[in-house]
């Protein structure tokens, strides 16, 4: 069956796909609400029935300490490459419910949009993926690649069970690429694929001076002030080019190729956008880089909180006994949060005066991730977007972390293709979450093209 027939099949079934989505949405799978754990279970059951109805094999619901993980696969040839499709069937809470214009779990079409919790994040994306799989399996008896599926129910609460699950099921989940549709588009006309994410190293820095707060008249001038020392140490962590001064900090930073810089320049996020989004009087990035590069492809250092001495009303003249800062670094490929902790400690040993004692507490961080945008699956999706949207997707990096992408890479060794059809105006996590139905339908066709192009690549290989 040719690609046109697969696309026609999908077009003829759009209404049914939408009905399925509505039924899926009606299950209130709010992962943070213990009262609704039976709904979570119901959503996992619904999904496993759906996977069974598609004729997939080894459909299973795995229990975890919290919410179940749903798995399925279709193996055509063990030696062929495998695409692992990832998704999460849990949703954010609907509160504050009074701000919804329609019932959150009763999907309502308003104009060209479907309004409901989970419509975009990400039940709509799951159904789009499965609709494409259905078209594909309907049209082709044999594929030159295999499919696996994993759906978790804890993404919106930080995925506490997924790490152990990946560790324990490495063989079951073995694949060549992960298709993750939990990201979005830049706008309805501009698709995107995210190929790199920043990691994080987070610390608490304590600087201790006298045994207790001291009278600044009686002792001022002979003892050092921990609040001033802490401020100086922090100020010294960046130079006047706004580069971070921790020893060796940039050694593992992958430099941007000219091609990457050209791609990132396509992201419609300019200095003016940042100015209007933040309300700051002036921007302050590392010299030599554009805003989008500073924000996604370069590491940063920030202070999140400071605590020391007297901060009450009026005046009190103490030399504080200690000063504390919470600080973190956003890391880029191939930095390592463990190494960064050592770099911070080395900086402190070299720069802290002997008048104080310092201590660093390390909080959980995360590794940055880089998923090769030239891998076959990413190429196939780029071409698929070009066919449906008439333009190449923007290949971008993300300033924040998406732990599942990092874990798939770290634990299973698989690069993700991170994309999707969510739009910035879809109110994800907020009241009146929407799904743009026109974009969603185009999304289904895009995934069908993706499978088709990937098949051709694999058949040619
Ligand atoms: Zn999501």
C-alpha cells in the first residue's frame, strides 16, 4: 500500500481518532492525586486495550511502587532497527477548576480547538502517534523496522519510578531511537525538533565566621564578615565577559558548529522577545553569543537565594556568624555535574580567605543530553515535517532539562527524537488547556510520513 493510501486511511478516520481521544481524556488520570489512583489504573488499562486492538504483541502493564507503566511491541525482524515510542498518560491537576470555561475532563470542541485537561499534554500526542501506527499497520503487513511502546503514569510528578524501570528492563526496551512527542512547535506554522537539553548542578554554599553573631562596634574591623566574603566569592564566579571562572568549567563544553549556529538563528526568539518576556531594563549574556545560544547552548551560573544576618525591620548592628547561598549551574553537553562540583570546590579552596570556613552541600543534579540531529530517525522526521508543513523544522536546543530524554540516553544508550505538536498558546498545565485540531490532524499525517520515510531509509540501508 502506498503512502497516499495510508494518508487517506488516516483522513477517513480522523473523527474516530478524535472520539478515542475524548474517551481517553475522560479518564481523570491526575498522577499527583492519591484519590484518583484508580483513574490512573483505568487510563493504563484503556491504553493497553488500545494497544491490543492495534494488534501489537506482548502488551503488558508493569506495576511500579506508584503508577503502572504500559508496554507493547511489534517485532518484524529482530535484526532490523527499532523505534521506541515514549509517552505519559498522566495529566496535571485541573485546579483551579473555577477558571475553566468548560468541564476539564469532558473534551469540548471550541472553534478549531479541543479544550480539556491532557488534550495537548499529552493524550492528544499519544493518540496522534497511535493513529499513525494504526494507518501504518493497516497498510503494511511487513515493516523494515520494529516498534516498541512505553507509557508512564508519573511524568507530571517527576517520574519517580522510571529510572529503576529502565535499569531493570534494558533488554525489553532495547531500541535504536526513541520517538518522544512530548515537546512542541514554535508556532502553528513552524515545527521544531529539540536535539539538546541542558543539565543541572545545584549547591548550597555555607560560609562560617565567628562562633555567633558579633556586635559590629565591639568586633568590627578585626574579624571578617561572612556575608561580605560570600558576596565576593559569588561575584568572582563570573568575569567581566560574563564567563564562569570555576577552574576547567568550559573544558567539556561542546562548541557550536557553524551549521548549528545557523539553525539556532532560525528560532524566532530575539533580544526584544527576551526583553518583553522578562521586563528587565537590559539583557546580560555571555559575550560572543546570541541570546538563543546563551539561553540554550551555553552553560550558566545563577544564585537562587541568599541568607545571612539581620533582615528584620529597623537596624541591628551584627556581624553575622554565617552566610548561605543556594546556587546552580545549567550545564550543556558534555559537562558532568559531578566534575562541576569538584570545580566549585577547587574555586573555593583557591579563593576563599583563611578568615572563614566554607562548606558545600550538593543536591541532585542532572546530566545534559545531546541527541544527534543527523541520526536516521531525526532526518526522517525533518523530511516528514517538510512534506506536511512545507518547511524544514527548526532544530533547537532547550535551556531546561527533560529527564526522560537524558535517562533514555544514560541508561539505555538511546538518542531521542524530541518533537510534537503542542503550541505555546495551548495552556499546558493551566486552566483551559487546548489542542489545535488542525495542527493535530497534520501531526498525524506527519508521523505517517515519518514512518514511511524511515522505512525507505531502512530498506535502502
Ligand atoms: Zn507532557
